[in-house]
């Protein structure tokens, strides 16, 4: 996550956080979904992973574009297209 600067916390639930971030190298805006591994319920975590796998494969103008993902000690992180003023539910 060191390559991204957090601009704003957009949403927070008991198991995840959604941020607006900027890539420090390209200055491009993204949305960053951080799913807390310690609070992830296995069934819900698997649902998130399945949605994520689908997003990675699909390219359509009405679907958020996947950029990259990674794990750290605390979170499973998904970097994706940022759509200003839109609601993002994963």
C-alpha cells in the first residue's frame, strides 16, 4: 500500500474499508478496497473473492475496472477504477 496515498475514506464496514487513493507514481486516482483478514467470515470472504475473480475477467463500460490486488499481514487489498460520485458495492 506504500505506492498509494489515501485521499479519503469512502465507506467502512465491520470487515472492510473503501478508500479513494492516488498512485504516487502516476498520480492516477483509484478506489482501494481493504478487506480485514482477521474479521473476514469465511463465507463472506469467499463471496468477495468470487466477485473479485469475476471483475478481473470482465471488461465492460458499466463494470468497474480491476487494476491489481495484493495481500499484506492485515488485509486483502483490491485496487480498482475510481468512479467519482458513484456507489461501489463489493
